[in-house]
C-alpha cells in the first residue's frame, strides 16, 4: 500500500506532465486539434520525430524467437518538439490530430 502511494506522489510531482490542453498566450491547444491549429499557435517545431508504438507484431505469426518485430509509425504518431521560454513542449500527432501534449519545465 505504501509503495503505491509513493509511486502516485512521484507521478504527480514529475517534471514532465502530459495534459489534454496547453495554454498558449490567450489561446488553448487541446487534444483533437488539427496540425494547422498547432502550427497557428506554436509555429514551426524545433524538431519532429516518430514515436514508436509499444505494440509490435511478429511477422512470422508464431514465436518471437527468430521472427521480425514490426513497429508501425502511424500508431505511435509523430512528435513535434518546441522550445518555449523555460519549457520544452512535445505535441504528438496521430492522423493529423493532436493525441497528446507534454510540457516540461527546463
């Protein structure tokens, strides 16, 4: 029981926080917004990368031993990184829509 409480408290105090919205000046970016809305509010990202899905598929259909693990980029999404003042913001895009927003104070 105590370990769960400690883990929960640690998760709440972590520097990076995933959220369903992000205030940008007087505007708000929310999960579900389009890539155009992200560009309108945050501009061009500092960098882009593909987030790998945690789910893999074995192309041999059987045991993973000797098989090939396939990672699909579209399920994991594309991560757009922004440096904003004393924050790093990562917006994950899936199918042209915001699926996750992470904001970390640096």
